[in-house]
C-alpha cells in the first residue's frame, strides 16, 4: 500500500511538472514567459503575451495534468488517486526541470478536482467566472474559488478529498501572497492586461 501511494505521488509529480506555459510560448517564438508580467508559467501570465489561444491551451494542458494523474492512478488503485492528484499539483508548483520554480497551481488544482469530484469542479468554475466578471482579477477569482471548494466537498460527504483540498487551498493562498498584497494595495494587474 505504501509503495503504491509513493508511486502515485511520484507519477503525479512528474506529470504535473511539465511546464506547458513555458514550452508553448517558446514554441510560438514568444520567448521566455517568465520574463514578462508576473514571471509565472501559468495561463494568466501567458495571456499577457497577447496570445489568447496559447493562454487557453496552457490552461487546458495544466488542468489535464491533474485530471490525467488522478484518472490513471485511480484506474489501477482507487485509493491512490488522491495522492497522484497531490503529486501533480506539487509538480506544477515545484517542477524539478525549472529549479523548483513553477506556477501557482490553479489550473492543475482544477484538473485534480475534475478527476476527483467533477460536480465541485463546476462550482469552482462558476465561482471563478462570477468573480472574474465582477472584478477582473484572476487571482481574486481563484482565491475565492479555493475557499469554496473544501467547504463544498465537506458538505458533499467527501472528507478525504476535502482534507486534500484544504491543504491545496492553503498552498494556493501561500503562492498568491504577492497577489494578495497587490490586491490590498490596488495594484494587481487585471485579466487581459499585457505585462
């Protein structure tokens, strides 16, 4: 059992550590996405290149890392799916290939959620979209959704998954601490703004 959990965690980590935002922008001839905007490799920063298609592709692929890790691991041993999801999330945040400096994990967080509890993923998406529409801040939308998810999972009687997302949500907040400071200062960049 322990071996299987470790294997799932490592599998998820390796999958999650693929830096799609960086790979796609380089392939498109846009250089290193880490040198613009927030310096992040995620979809929001890729959008700052002005290429909406690449940003959408980054979002999709970063989410799929989490979903695929959960689905494949869960197919072989259902009890390992949660660990594979955690691994994918950590891999995106701390990819070995980039000196452990990765993204902020929101898309992969959502992908893991799709794999484990798709109904709650819909709740995440609705909360994110409403907050993004109202305030135009990707970070605020993500942070709000990350608060709602563990609560929704708890009320849907998924305690193990709720605990996982409490941990992941705390990490999302930690990774967004600079964004939180900018939100409080009124200097956070809005969705679609080039950086």
